[in-house]
C-alpha cells in the first residue's frame, strides 16, 4: 500500500440538516479520490453543546443559555489542495450549515491505498 497526503474534514451538523449539507458539499466538489467519488462517513447519534455568549445572535439559544443539540459527525477526505479545501469550507459547508459558526475540523493526514 502507498500513502497519499489528504485533508480530513470533519463537521458536526444537526440530523435534520445533514442531507442539505451533504448536497451542498457535493455541489461544490464530487470528493473524487482514488477511483471513487462522493465518499463520506456519518457517525450518529451524538450531541453538541455550547453556551451562547453575550452579544452573539446565534441560530439557537439566548445569551447565557446552555444549548444541547443532537448532532451527526460528517467526515470526508480530499487530496491536499488548499484551493479545493477553501472552496469546500466556504461554498460547501459554511453556505449550507444552519449554525453561524459550524464546528469544522481539518486535519492533514495520509490515506493508505493500493
């Protein structure tokens, strides 16, 4: 097997918005890599929590309130290409996610493939 440098992108999203987010991501990029396209992983159920800070006008919760919401972990990989990554973050995730500040994590790692 050979190692290929990739970005691993993880985003947490409420279950009711999962399909919209996936469609938004795939409208920007087909996630093609290694002879496959549209490769994604979903993990559920889970919960995210946050306390809304004063001055924040979030999509959910009031200032000082602790919010606990059901969440799905959506994960996918792309070859390391900073421009492709930026398009996915802005046009695919931020434009289709219901939160003002979605929980998105990007790791650089390697994918093992024949």
